[in-house]
């Protein structure tokens, strides 16, 4: 088999990998902040804020990510009168999308903490804020860490859908190579293997993190 095509395709894939990881990492970090705030809001007694958070989560979970990407890239700029680069739009999409799912992770982790721990903190003279940051959040964060890592892996795979808004991530680079070389079988097969290796590495890292937490 002639593997000379790899001399051109692999550099393109690694270039796409940089964009993929950049968008996924920035998106998941911002998504965590958004999701954490939303998750905390769901634990409050403010009905208005809880309603807003609920609608946000409902909209994101009820629409495909590819539709969200098209909307952010083509519709939002016309509504606000500001041009968005494809990478910026991609980060916004991953942020908003992952934030909705992380909000549910945060909510579940907070609800999983024994109410007695909160009561114990208050009985020791800690303020509600101190109780939250020193007693509730540390164990809740440890319990949600595996789920957060899993969401990061999902976000890495979701970046493939951003090729529809011309983000030059891995999938777009595969499409670019297939378009100029007409070697479709080689391009998409190599791309599939590339994704398989990448995600497998992330899964191994996730297992190591989970083992570390259990240890």
C-alpha cells in the first residue's frame, strides 16, 4: 500500500488537532464556569433564576449541537451586528453546550452531599458561604470530576460537528485533504484512526484520574 499520502495528511491532522484541543479546552473551562453558576442557581430558592436556568438547559439539551453551531455562526452575528470568527463561534458553542450538561453534573453532585455536613458546618460557627466552600464543594468536586472529564471527551468529539461552520479542526482538515486529493478512502480511514487514538488516550487519562481519586 502506498502510504506517501500520510506525508501530506498527517501534518494537516496535527494542525487540526491544535484547533480541536484549543476549542475543546477553552470551551470546557468556560462551560464549567457557566455550568457551575447554573448548577448553583438550581439549588437556590429564587424561582426566577431557577426558571431561567431551566429554560437554558432545556433549549440546549433539546437541540442538536450542529443546529446550535449554525445558529451561533450565521444568525447571532446578524442579530447583534458583530462578526464572529469560526473559532470564536466554535468556542461559544462548546461553552454553551457543555455548560448545560455540566450544570446538571454540578446539581447532582451538590444534591449528593449529606445535608448533615451542611448542618455540622453551621453548628461549628461557619457562615453559609464558608460552609459551602470548605465543607460542601470539596467532596462535591471530587465526585463530579470523572463526569467532568467525560464531558471534556464528549466536547472533543463534538468539535467534529464544527466543520459545518468552517472551523479547521480535525474533521475539516480530513475533508480538505479529501477534496484536493480525491483519496477519500485513505483520508477518512486515517481520520477515523486518528480520532480513535486521540479519544483512547483521553479515556486512559480519565481512568488514571478516577483511580487517583479512589486512591
